[in-house]
C-alpha cells in the first residue's frame, strides 16, 4: 500500500499536468490539429479519471487549494478557447452530415440512382 502511495502523483501534480495539457489543447485547436487535440483530450480525461478515483490523503494544504483553484480556472479558460475554435468546425460537420442524410432521404423517396 505504501509503495502504491509513493508511485501515485499527488492531486496537485495531476492538476498541474491537466493545466499543461489544456494549454497544449488550445495550441492544437488554434492550429486546427484535430488529431492532436483528440489525443490531448484523451490524456486529460485519463487524468480526470485518476482524480475521481483518488481521494486526497490528509487535510489539504491551503496553498495547494489556492493553486488548484487557479489551475481549474485556467483549465476552464482554456476549454472556452478550445470550444471557440472547435464549435464552428463541429457546426460544419453537422451541416454536412445532415445534408448527406437529407440527400439520401430524397434519393430514396424519389428513386434517384435506381
């Protein structure tokens, strides 16, 4: 048990990793590098899952609590920036897919391509 505790990063370290990844996500979104963005998001999700499974041992250091709050605010700000870049692209995908669905429905209804 003690060996496991030594190998597990502290919550503050996980937040630091998430914060660094969220900054890289903004860079990927700005560059329209969707594959890299997906990879980074998956890494953040893994860290988030680790946080959800782990309870902080002992009482948190007030300095850590303040740092966590600051990092969470930074992550949320980065998330808003990523969404600013991805939402227009997602809307184009939605339109493309809905147009494709409509075309198939029209083709089926009127026997196009038969």
